C-alpha cells in the first residue's frame, strides 16, 4: 500500500488572488486510495481554496494537481463529476421543496426522450441507497427531513455519479453525538468498500476518531502530513495554531449572584418544532452561563426568539432584572440590555449587501458620538469601526467593503463586536462559533466569559458540546420543546453523558 | 475604497456598452429603411443637443420623472413594490387643480399651497396599499395596481361633476388662476421652476438615504428584514413612512406637472409618469443621486424619438421600442452576475491593480 500511486496528489500548488492575497503556497501532499484523509487548519489557512482547486472551481497559479499519478487540468467543465469527485458542503445545497429522488438526480437526470424517466430515477436512487446502506425515504420532501437525514441525502447525491473520492466539509457541525457516531460508522464502511474520503474539520477529537492520515495547513502552507497513529493531539494543535492553546473550563466567580432572568411555565405555539416550547421554567443568575444542549430543532430557536421579543408566548411569564418582560418587543429587550449573537449571521446578524461600517453601527440610533442630529458622522463612525475591527481581530479588506466579503468567522467577530459593545445584561449566543477556527473561537469564548463576569446572564445555545462544557456553568437539555435535564457542569459531565437526554431517552429535570 | 470605485466604474462602463449595443441593434434596421440612414442616427443621438430649446425639452420631460423616480426609489428601498406612485401622481395633479380653483389664494403662497395639497392627497394612493401590506400582509403590488384605477376614475368623476368647465370643448377643468402657475425659466420652452425642485429633491433624497440614521435604517429594512427585526427596529413604521414619503413626492410631482405646464387640468387617463418613475428608479439602481441622470437619459431618448417622428417618416413607437429594449438590457442584472462577466470584471480589476 505504501508505494501505491495516490488517488490525488497536490504538487507545489500555489494560489495568489488578483488582489494579492496568498491563499496557498507550495502545497504538496498525496491522498492514499481507500483511506480517510483529514485536513485540519484554521479559517483562512487555505482549506477551502485547496478544495476549490480540487473541485475545479479555481485554477492554481502554480503547481499541479495529479489524479492517479497523471497531471490534470481541473478547470474544465464538469471536471469533478467526470472524475468521480463528490463533495458535501457545510451548507447543504438541497432544494427544500423537492423530494429526495429529485434532489439526488438533479443535474444528471435519467431521460426518456426529453422527459425525465421518473421510475428509473427512483429505482436508481433506491439502489444507490441500498448499495451504500444510507437509508433515506425516496419520496419525502427535503424540508420534512431531519438535518441528519438531509445530510445522508447530500452524501448520496455526492456518491451518485460513480464517485471515487468523497469530500466532506465540516460534516458534524449540525449533528448530535449519536448522529455523529452513526455518520462515522457509515463513513468507515464506505472506506472499507474502497471509497477515498477527504474530511475537513476543526475538531481534533473527530479527526482522531475517524481519519487515518492528517494534513495540517497553516497560513496557506502544508505544515505536515502524517498518519494519525504517529502524532499526539497536542502536536496537531500546535501545528494548527503555531502555538499551544488553553482549553480549560471557565471558572465562575460566585455561585449565589442574584437571579436576573426568570421564565415561568413558558409555552409557545409554532408550526415548526424548532419554535415550539412547552412549559419551560428557567432561571439565570448574573455571572452565570447556562448552556442549552439538544438535537437541532428541539426548541432552541423558540427559546432565543421569546427572549428577544421575536415571538409571542402563548402562556407563561418572563421577567428580567425585576421587570416583567412577558410581552416585551425586541426594542424593549434591547433597552433592557440584550445582546444577541444569532445563529444565522447573514440574515439576522447582519445584512450582506451593506458595508462593514453600516453593519457595525446598525441599531445604535441616537448615539451622539457618531450622530449629529439625524446625520451620521462619517469620520467618527470610521474610527469607531476601525477600532472594533482591530479589537476583535476581524480580517477585512477594508471597512467599506460589503459584509459578505468576510468569511463566516470574521463576519461573526464583527457582529460580536457590535453586540458586545457597551455592557450587555443578557447575552443570547446561538451557535456563536459554528464553523469558526480554533483561535477565533477561543477569542469569542473569552469575550462571552468576560460578558458573564461583567454581571450578565448568558444563554449559550450550541451544538458543539465541547464548547458547551467549556463555557457553561449549568447545562439544560431540550427535547421536543421541553427541558428534559438541568445539570450543573461538573468535571464528570461529558458529551457522552448528554447523549441520552438529547435523544429523549432519559430525563433529569 | 479605490477598488470599489474601480468596480463601480467597470460596471457603469459595461452598462454603457450594453445600452449602445441595444440602441444600435434596434435603431440601425430602422435607419436602413430610410433614404438617409445617417440622418436618422444623427437626429436621434445628437438632435436633442442641437438647440437650447431641445435641451429645455429634455429637462422639462425629466422633471416629473425625477420626482416619481425618487418616490419609487424610497418605496423600493423599504423592500416593498408599491406601484401606487402612478395613482399618487394623478391624484396630486387633480388635487392641486381643485385647490387652485377652490382656494381664494393669490400671490406667492398660491402655487406652493396647491402643491402641498396635491402632495397630501397624492400620498393617499401609496398609503392605502402600504397600510394594507403592513397591517394585513396583503400584496401591495396587486392592491396598488388596482387602486390606481380606482383613484383615476374617482378623479375623473370629480373633474366631471365639480371642476369641469362646460364652455370648454372637451372634458377639462376651469382655467387655473395665473397666480397658481409656476414661473417659466427658459425662453422658448415650457421649462418651469419645478425642475429646480426636482433636482433639489433628488440630492436631498440621496443625502438622506446615505448620510442619515433614518436612511440607514430604511436600507436595513429593505435589504435585511430579518436583521432589522433582530436590531429591534420598528419595521412596520419604517415601511409605512417610506410609502407616505414616496406618495407625498409623487403627489407633489403631479401637482408640479399640472401647475407648471398647463392652464387647465385635462387628464382622463393615467399620464404614465409614475410608471416611468419606476423605470427610472430601476435604471438608477435605487440610488437617488443616480435618479437625476437616469431620468435625463430617458427624457433624452424620448426627445430624440419625437424628433425622428416629427422630421422623418419614422413611427414614434420606435422610440418606445428602443427604450423598452434598453430597459430590458440594463435591468437584466442577471447579466452582470453571469460568471463570464464577473471573470471579465475580475481580470480588468487585476490588470488595473497590476498597473
């Protein structure tokens, strides 16, 4: 096996963008056929550029990509499809209103004359699902499926064209621990059946659990490629970061601070289970971070919405700092000291088509430091936003650029800079570091901790259980809109221990 | 900063190229059907700049459409597609007529008062669909489209039964008192002081949209409704305010048009300047500053077409055809999202930076 020709090899691949950004320099490594190969690195380390080059979306400025030992030009039409390369993106590319079969055949439909041969399409999809043992209901519409099931459809779609190499970009970000376990065992089966898998992840323990080989990228360069058996976690972390990082749990100052937020028997009526809450009672003290765990769509969105005035309660009461907030609007919550990092950064957290400056000062109506009567003071805004960008280390090409010129992680840092300015009294953080690199995540964790230390009540909703256990003082688990567990975060609490509650198998409320 | 200016210029240059291509594609066949093909092109493209009188005609034609274009810009910026601007324009005209005929005013306050009355009544045509949208979620596009005709016939009814001059040969109002007319500002044309109002309104609109908190909040509501809610902005109020402001401006435009150009009110059909305003707003990419050149450009095409129709045997519909083709090309922003175009822009930008 050692001397076999790698299925894909990068030979001194470099990419410099026209604006001078060096995304990759001299990247060389090979991917062994029939292995699971992980790629680790921070945001901006060059992972996505490398994938774009491999997928034929961009051409390298120098160097070559070799498939089965032969140099190929990747920038040719349908390159990936013709060479059996399939990719599952972090953000699914399925059409919600179409069925599983329709989504999978989209783009290469079996035809009968000019019409789609629906029966053959269905049979093909069923055969495909059987072959890879990924069971999906062929006629269900995507919007009715759980996230984990949607991901299976994505994987099947990627496998549907005689695929030899499957690329997975952060596939576990949206899954619960048991679902991750299942995904991993499926992926191992796929590898054993001869498929090569390229696995991109920030999460070291997942890389450890799944991959055979790891390539670490940092600042556009390959730091090293080695079998996982030969490196320790600490060594990989050091390669990713360029230094050691502190990943200890948060220490709380005092456990008996006054109660700030109190929900009593809160219920909501919603069509979507993600919005539905049933009889939620919860208190959060000052300087307390309450972590919310649960499978995606268990009521997390509803909880954030009622605490920010975006959704009305059907029953129950909410009080905050001694004031009744049961019917408060978003503006009233804001005035009471709400800061909110929404999960959806580009539709709720900001507006892609506006500039960084405009996104950063939105909602600060009437601030005399940047406003003169109705007029915005350009100079003052410019220097304020520059200071925010500097303090939160947002990597930008300039604060006049549109928000969508930023990567997800940098956009989140800018949004955090806006939301955490001043002294918030209540922080809602919904997936604050999803898809963000280790260093930025650690930075945001420090900020969230600092907000709590400043005397705020913090509600942390996250699918990342490591993050949850690192930050939260108390963990509640939501299942089906109810709190099924309310546990102090002691050192014996582990992701595995939360699993049964998240799936509704046990309760401890 | 430099980069975004360059990108903007590239896009603008591309627009010009497309417009030129469309003009040629539509006009050249027409020109070739004429004995003197060169004269057709010359007259259409250069004719409008031939004399001061024709330049005055351009300005005169652009006056109402600058204002309705601004009105449409404000409404579109709030994220709603309220077409009540046409109705507002008509109602503004007839309300100003009624004010001029019924209010016993003279001197310098006469015309401004009639314009304000026109603006206030005119805003109703935008306010009603806007309110129905905000309150009940009813489609503002359908409602405004239908209501425009309701307002038209209500206006014709009022004209017929209250304002009609029985001695005039057709359905038209009594003669407007001279004090309500707007001053002419260019010899030999009907250009009036309304054009100054139109220019000023667009500039003030631009400063407001890009330089004030209210303008920023309006843009946030239009571009990111979810973000506006997240921030706790009063979305309904902001949307409603934009409809009212748009209606006021469109109503004012109608009043200015009637008082500036005519001595009797005689519209018995929708005059169409509101529709043109929507075109102008789209052409200007919903930027109040660009509304000025966009309205002037459409007026220039119109004057060129009129000259063709008057001086040569070219049907006046041809100018409509040219304008329509240009709009189609310019608004097809999809063209600019096309990967090939984007690559072209990127390459040009790359070369500019390398240089």
